[in-house]
């Protein structure tokens, strides 16, 4: 657990000090064959910062939208240019039912 805690980075409104981190994250997302976005929240600013609306349609992107209403899910899909399949379930259920982990 302590290993993971060291890797968590708080992102504030001013991200100039995190520009390298966001560039790396964008590159990793662009290069990935599959991406699972769990517990992300899909805030407009974060979606824009990571360029999620412009991801390759050929990539396999799935995400959780736990306890989201149908309206919230529609708004999120629109924000993501409908390129991420969203599932209204907890992360563990999502992994068990939707993620093909090898």
C-alpha cells in the first residue's frame, strides 16, 4: 500500500508544475491497447487535460461510472466523444465482468 501512496499526485487548478506528467500520461494513453478508467470521475477539466475526447477509436477504452444517473452517463459520453464505454458498477464488479486481464 505504501508503494502506491508514493505514486499518487494531487493535481490542482494550476498544472504548470505537472505539465511533464500530463504529457507522459497522454503518451501512455495513446500507446495503450486497452485502458480501464476506474474511479476517475470524468470531470471536464481532467478529461481535457488528458485529451480523452481525442483518443484513438481503435483503442479499447472502458470506464466505471458508479452510481451515475443516465443523464450523467450521457453527458460523460458526449464529453468523451462517445469513445469510452461506461459501466455503472463498482470497480471490482467492472473488473470481474468486463476486463479481460491476461
